[in-house]
C-alpha cells in the first residue's frame, strides 16, 4: 500500500466532496492493502453512490506501491466508459492507462507516472521510466494469455454479478495473489452466500451524494397504461426526459412479450411532439453513440430501449423510467435499470408495468416497490431463487448441500469456518495425522467443485 500522497492529490482535484460513507470505505480498503493478507472485499452501493471514486482510490494506493492494477468490466460499453472516466481523472496525475477488450487495444501514451516536482516522485522512481501501463481496463479479454501483467497487485471487478465464478477466479488465482475488490449495486444470491460464508469482507456505501434525487418505484397493471401516459406527458412538459425499457428488440413468436423495435412507432404517436429515438444492441456502435449523445444533450426527450442502457448511461435530466413487461426480468436487472434515473436533483419515478397477475410476479415486483437497498433486494432474490451452488459455479438454484440451510444455519457456518481457519493456521499443509482426513475435501484442480461437501 502506498503512502497516499498520490491519492491526496486526486481527492484535492475533485469538484465535489466525498460522502462520509465513501471516506469510511476507502479507510477500510487502505487497512486491507496495508496487511500481508490479500484483500478480498465486496463493495456494495446503489448505482450512483460513488463506487468508481472508491475504486480509483484503491488503484492509486496500489500504483504508489509499484504495482499494476486491473479493472474488469462485464461489457465493452462499460469498459469504454471506465476507460474514459479514468483517463479524465488520472491522466493529469501522470498515470498510464491501457484498454483491452475483444474489439479494442489502446494505450494512452507515454506519460510519466508522476509529474516533475511531485513529492511522491522519490517514493516510486523505479516506475517513472517504466513503459508498462499502471492500469489495464478491460472485459473478460483480461482473462486470456494475450494480456501480460508485469506486477499485478490489485484486481477491481465491476458489476461482478455479470461474471461467472470461474472467470473471476482465473484473474485472481495468480501468484502472488493480488488484492481483490469486487463491486456491485445488487449482490446476487451466490455473492451473498459467500459473504455469509466469510470469504468476502463487506463494505457498504450507504449514503448517496447530496445532489441526487429520490427514486420512487411503482408497480402498475397494463390496464392503467392510459394514466401512465398522462403522467409521462406531464413530466415531459415539465422538461424531464424519459426511458421506456423493453426486454426484447423484436417480437417473439414464442413469447407474448412486447418488443422495443415493434413498439417504437406507437410511442412516437403517443408522445408527439416530443422527440423519441430507438436504442438497442444491434445498432452499430457509432450510431449508438450518436443517439446517446442526442439524448444526453436533451435533443431527444424519450429513449425507447432494451436493457443496453442498464450500465454506462448517465443523464441527470432523465427522471422517469417505464419498464414494460416487468415480470420478464429478475430482481437484479430492474434494480440496475432504475439506477439510470435519480442521477440529478429531480425527484425520479420508475414505473414497472405488467399484465401478469400471478402471486410470484406480485411478490417479486413488490420488493422493488418497497426498497432501493441493494442488500435487501439480494435477500429477496435469495429467498425467491435459492442461494446458488455455494462452492461451484452456479449462480442460482438450490445448492448441492445435503444437510443444513445456508440462511438459518449461518451462525453454525461461521463457527465451522473459524474451526477450519484455526486448523490451517496450526497445520497449513494438513500433515498431522488427525487432519489428513480433510485433504480430500480441499479442491485445487480446475473444473472440480465442492458440490460433494454436505
């Protein structure tokens, strides 16, 4: 862990004050980085709570300690956004950045790590002329051998619920083991399971920046569409912008679900004269950027979209989101989607529209109506979907445990974990006679799971 001088320069350059929650979490990470035990920390905070700034703080502490950092995002869109944000904030500090995705490899030029005259320069002179990037940002492309790390000290994994367990393990199972920070706005059940199990320390940003508007979520039946349209018009006339989200691009013969492309012309009629545009994953990247820029600048007032806007879109004036066929989504995705609104000072509204009258759908959507707390959403998801194959790669469904409940027996699991740790501290290689019986339960080979453990 570095001395923190580079971090202080970064914090002084920000145009806003950190929240108390952000400062608390940075202090927790700093303590982790200062120990000999690799960090394995989950950072949970709702979309817009400021997780990226906290991640940058960790990255700068790693760079100051002469280490490389990897920043892993689930999609190219999000990786590109992080690359742009980190360049804007870190280039003035002289930090070298590189992006590695399936479609793009680029570095930001031969900048020295620290500007001349920096009091931090003496601490890290060995890196000043090093041509290797300090931060490599990318997608799952970072997992493969074409990306070489010179001294990987920190791995940041954003929106970790998008990655498979094996994917994450491939990046973190290096020698020496890097510090790991995983970030999510909605921990999925498996993550929650591992948290209870004790493999992840948890940091929570439970405070939103002062300039963020409140988000109100409401569930409405399809039959109330007329009232919803009236509300959308009122918000548009007040100057706000609107997202209309669909689960599909085109209509499906198998599913009775509305689709963005099919409904687009209908929305143009409904909301005339306000300008509407269509956005989905099959639109070419350059055209997609132009559509988003028009929406960001306010030229387009309504964006009819698929879940492509789930991450990576930040428009402060967009204060209303209508989610069609809300029953088609799980809990994590609508929670992520509504994080696209409430990013400015205006009170924001998320309307979940559904024609499904089933008890299961009503229970699921009621969770989103009641809370914006990511951990509470995950708890409900856990109850609805099951905790995941605890030590395998399944993300949901009942675990392959023959005895016990991960939820009701949490205290027993904590005791078991403490007992296991004490055995390993006293006998790391399980060489004592009484401990050799545990050797068959230790899985190190790739491809094997702990599903046989009960």
